[in-house]
C-alpha cells in the first residue's frame, strides 16, 4: 500500500476527501496502520470470508467465482495471507507460499474490465460489511483498485 501521509488527497490519482489517518493518528499505508485499522489478522480473515461469500452468490461475479477451485479454502487462505502482508502486517503469504507477483499469479486467467469490476464489487460489498472507520473503508477500496487493474490482461 502506498503511504499517502497525513495530507488530504485531491489529485486525479488519489481518492478524494480521504485523509488516510487511523484512530491513533498514523497514516494508512504506513507501517502496520492499515493492518491494524482492518482489525489485524482476524479482521482481514473476516473481510476475505465475506468477500468469497459474496462472490459465491452475486450474479455478476459468477464468472470470476468459476475461476476458483470448487473448494476455495486455499484461495481464501492465499488472499487472507496476501492481504495481511499487503496491509503492513505479518508476511504470512511469503511464509507459506513464497514470494508473489500478482500479475504472474493471474496471467493464466482472462481478466477484462467486467471481471475486474466484478471483483471490485465483491470487495466493495465485503468492505462495507466490516466495522472499519468510514475513511479506512474508502482508502482500502481505492488501494485495492490498483492491483485489480494490474491483473487485468484483456479489454
């Protein structure tokens, strides 16, 4: 995650009106501030479980859900472990699965705008269910839109 510091972001590459501070005053994206704002490991696990639960039932996510194994326990574990480290928490993905390149991991899939948007819709709904501060919800969604775009390999 990028460190946007304590400034109010208003440029075109930033999400408007998000100050990016957690309740302790640390900037989201700095050290483990985002990981803590998400509730630590348990909070990230809940986000991932809600994300996959939404993906299973959301009609517009049917295609991206089908990209996952029928038993999605490993997919859930990988996303949980990745997000922990990505948010500045423990590097659990690397500990279990080794280094990761998000585009490389997804290159075997055809991911266009529809798939990217379906993934972001599931994530947005999962984020909305969490007890996070509203500014963190906005910040997290904006930050997650970046890797979602990076894996897009089709129009």
